[in-house]
C-alpha cells in the first residue's frame, strides 16, 4: 500500500521542516508549499490525502484559500487548519467552509499525530465523489438555496428536505453537519427502533433518508423520535423524494407526522432550474472521478458541455453523475466529444415524448412519477447487472425498501 500524501502549507520554514520530519518518520509522504500560490499548484497537480494549512500567510490567507477550493470543487480531501493566534471564531468559520479540524501552534507531537490519523480515517470512509453545496454552482437559484439552508442551520427545528428523485438532497443534508458533533445517518429503518440511537446522536444530528417509503410502524417510530430528539439536543434532518401531502391524502402517511415535518420544509430545485451551472458542475464531477482513479484522464469538448447543459435531466444530479461516468468510460479518446455525448443522451431518450422528456408530460402526476421511477430503477439495475446490494447503495435506499419499490413498479429482479 502506498504511503498517504500530506501537503503542508506554511510560510515559516521552521514549521515546514519540523512537520515534514515528524510525518516522514511516521511513514507519510510529505509535500511542502510555502504560500497559497504554491499550494494551488500542488493541489492542481494531484489531490493529496490530507492538507495541513496555515491560516496566516503573506500572499493569500488560509481561510481564503479554503473557500477558493470549496467554491471550485477542489475541497475533496480533508484540510486541517493551523494557526499560532487562532480564535474560536476563526475555527468555526474554517469548519463551516469545510475544514475538518484545527491545530493551534505550537503543535504538540501527539496532538499532531492524533489529528492527522483522524483526518485520514475520515477521508478513507468518505465518498470521494461527494460534492459540497459550494460546488453546485453560482446561479441565483443555488445562491437562494444556500441562503435558505444557512437560515435553517441556525434554528433548532427539524428540517424536511424534499426534491425530485436524484436531486441534491444528500448534499444539502451534509451542509448541516458539524464535525465536532455526532452525525448519525439512518441507512436502515430498523435503526429507528434502536435503544442506542439517542445516545449515539446526543447533541448532534440525525439524517433520515426517504421517509416517504416508511410503513405505518416506521412512521410511528419517527413521530416518537421527534420529541425524544428535542429533549436530547438532537437536530433531525429528514428527506423525501415524493410529495408527502399526496401520501397523506391517500391515507398512506400519518397526518400528525406530516404536520411536524412541514414546520420547516426546504424544496431542492431540480437541475434543469439552473442549467447555467451544468458545464462547471460536469467538469468538477469528471475531475473527481479522475482523481479517485475510477476513470482514466478525460476532458469535455465545449460542444459536449453545451449538450449536457441543454438536456432536461429528469434524474437530476444522480443522472448527470452516472452519465458523465458512462461517457468517460466509453469514450475512446481523451476528449469527450459532442458525438459521444449525443450518443449517450439519445439512449436515455428512448420512448421520449415530443417535449424531449423520458415520458409524456400530459400524464397524471402519479403516473408520470411512476414512469420516471421505473426508468430510473431499470437504469440502475442494468448498470449493476441486477446486483441489488449495489443498486440500494447507489440510489440511497435500504434493501427492504428497494425490494418493495421494485415490486410496486412491476420491475422483475433477482433477490441476492
């Protein structure tokens, strides 16, 4: 196994040399940068496994560089900030932007090694292609979404994030995350009944996906969790890709639970609502796939980016990411051309209507949603050769809910 690479950014040569010596002795590969410009160059050449970043530097301060990386989608590695005159406000600001920890100079040896170890462990378990809210774009639509989430973050109320299937719900949920407090993600509904759940999440946050798929017992458990969470200082972030009001009207969803969920609801805009962000977002997704060694070096032609921008993306961000990966793996040349892009997009337009969407828009809402979901799950089943476990991970459902959904849509599948 190759050594983990750590980029040390500090304008003081004594600090650089000391940290380099300690980290080399611990078996890490160390790369040094004496200012922000050199750090930019190092980061553009390759993604390090960890960055130790000084706040006070003569050319550009570390907070500004951290923001720069976050806004351009380059904050795909853990960053630990360092400062000899750090303040609580500075540490909070760095954490809000995306830093995972803070070291105060002079740095004690054991504190350094413990912090580096935790940061690298977090990097090992993180999704390397997980985008941040800052990387979604600079359009007015995304700016308004950021303002809404910022406001919700200051409140103690539970939050319901809702949007079309494949939208940026999970990214928005992670915006609420504070690395200094517990984060518990409910990946299987059985966790709702765990006696240890509240202890694990105390004073932190619980994220619950696709509450729209909960059965009656699971809905009761979630309703019970609301009061208990408040008593334990826990913030609840719930997510749904279906309009819960429709489920309540059909008697499929608990009305009291719906009322609690509606106290603070944030609607995530579909990708087609901010097409101007798609070219930069596509380049970012592609670069992250390259950096994680999932695909060989590729780049988009201007014409191919324009084609992606003009597509309707009924599957939103999830569909865009899957399409980009498919393009990168099937394009024979380093440049992904318009012809490559049109070929993939045409395949996705099978049985399209005159409106260019994968199903006719004159269908009733429920039928249109079912038509999309059928196409969506059939796509993922084909992509994973029918592997239910991988499909469940990719679409963000637990296996029980996925089986139920496939059965409901009449999709044939093989249990594994």
